[in-house]
């Protein structure tokens, strides 16, 4: 029996990673990316309960939207998210990121700090990216260092996963004629 406060999760495969997507009853609260199932299982919270399709409608919607994203068919997620465990600053940074850095585009840590109204908080923005509980859904892979250096990435295969996600978005923009987004500087 799953309690109202428990997270339920489902596993899904992507072209390069295995994902665990978790939800509390009405909101998505975690996405964990790992290169193999054994590594992924070690990262799961022992209180989480694995469920099958149909057990949680919000979880089903998230798995479906993530499959569309990794298949190159989705550019924006429309999901109820649970970011309550984050500090107000980190929640704000992730919200500004989601609202201002479009699919296929990138932004530097310093620019995102400016957009958040804290121009001297580039390191704080980096901390918010590292604490992002919902990689891919909240696109922290789109935040890069000065001169488009990739910097770090804590999900999956690290920086290689970040590059793969950026390449996925770039390929889908080019192959579909674009969406009006500004491409990354290095791609222009």
C-alpha cells in the first residue's frame, strides 16, 4: 500500500540513459538519470515504491512527455512539479530558467543570475543547477559557462549527458525547421 506522502516511481529507457521518474500523488518530484540500471537503483530513495503504468496519472503523463522529449517530439513540458524541498532562491532560479531559456538555446550562469535579479550570484545559480531534482524537465543542461563551456552536469554520464541533450535539441531544431529559438552561439 502506498501512503499519500510516499513517492511512487517508474523506470524508463532513453536512447542513452535509464530514468527513474518519481511523483507524490499530484506532482512530479524527482527525475534520476543513470547510465545503467544498477547505478540507478543505488540512487533511489528506499521509501519510494515502484509502480506500473496506470497507478498514478501524473506519473504516466511525465513518462509520456519525457518519451516525447527524448524522441524529439516535445519542446516544453506541461507537468505539475514539486520543488518544495528547495530553498526559495533555488526554486526561483529554476523557474526563471524554465521561463526564459527556450528549447535549443543556452544561457550562461552569469546571465541567468542577472535574469533572476541577482547579478553577482552566478555561483548560486550553479548550485541551483546542481540541486535541480528534475533534469530534462527543468532544463539545467541549457546553462553553460562563459564562452559556452559546458562546465559540470550531475546527471547520467555527467558533461557527456549535457552535451547529448544539447545536441538532441539542436538536431530537432534543425531537422524540423526551428521554433523561433535562438541557437547556441557556437552553432550559429
